[in-house]
C-alpha cells in the first residue's frame, strides 16, 4: 500500500519489532509495562500483547488490513490505558510518575488514533463517525497534549533523576532538565490550544527522538546489560514513532498557525 507518512511507516515497523521481541523474550515489551505479577493469565497476556503488536504492525502496512489493524490496535491500547494505567493514578494521585506512565501509553494511543482516523473503513464511518476523520484526530491531539504536560511536570518533579541522564559532554545538566521540562509544558499547551500546534508537535517529536539518540542509544550500545535501560530505550523509540504520527497529522496547516483547523 502507499505509505501515508514517514511516521506511519516508522510506527508500523516499531510495532513489528516490539512483537518479535515480545515473542523472543516471552515477556511484556516496554510499552506494556508495568504489569502486576498477580494478573490472571499473565503468561497468556504476554503473548497476546506481542501478537497484537506484530499483527497490527504488519496490518498497518497492508492496504486491505490497515483499517482493521488500526481499529484493533486503538481498542486494545485504550483498554490497556483504562485497566492498567489509569488505576495507578487513582491509587497514587499525588505521585507525578503515575501521570508520566499514563502519558507514555496515551502518546502511543494518540498515534494509533491518528492512524485509525486516517484508515477508517465504511464500517467505522457508519458506527464510529465521532472517532474518525477530523474529530478523531482532534481527540488524538488532546491526548498527546495532555501527555506532554505530564512529561514536563515529571522532568520538573524529578530534576535530579532527569539531570543524571543528560550526556556527560553537555554542560549544565540541571539546566537541561529544567529546559526540557519547560519545553514539554509549552508544547503541550500549544497542542491543546492550537496556537503554533504544528510547530509544537514537530519539536516535541524531535525532542523525544533526541532523547533516544543522545541518552538511551549510547547507554545500550556501550554494552549495558541492565534490562531497565534497554526497556527505556525501546519505550523512548516507540514514543518517538507515535509522536511523529501525531506531528504528521498537522500536514497542510501553517507551521505558525494561531488557531486549530
């Protein structure tokens, strides 16, 4: 099929890679974590998540299956967000990392929702018109904007932890932690209000990509055997791919537009 955008291709290929890794490791890939040990049928759920990633990734690259793949992926991610992520906020509403974790899943949901809005079939137009086309893209952008705010607050709430991740060759580690936190907040507000939203979406996706390339890739290529660092690298890459899809949804809008179309 014709690839709709670079973000579309990157997101689909990332899902395929996550599915393969999930099957190979017999464990949840980073985008599904954390999953409590006591969850019923946890082992079956591991392979279901891997299958969803693999099948939907392949489907998104196939003309006949793209609409179904986007629909299934969005439904599964939304269910995951409601069952595993939102309850964490309910249990710990004053702990910022709860919102960051929820935001990570919400960014991936936003990317999937944009693709669903693009690829919707007649079945979707007849039954779920509110979730496709421009209305669906607007919902995705709201989720993305809220997620960016959660990321920004997390950077500011955990300045020390964020500063330790800044590459050693950069001066002013704490200043970078504050700067990236503030840029996330600014981008989130821009996306939510529609003021310079296209520019904000593109720059926030770029920032996530730079985190992946400058922070996590050097760590794992240096020979790290820390599973958590590999997990963060995979998650950062997935967030970049999903953010790129959302940024692609602004194509045709002026970069410095002051209102949402």
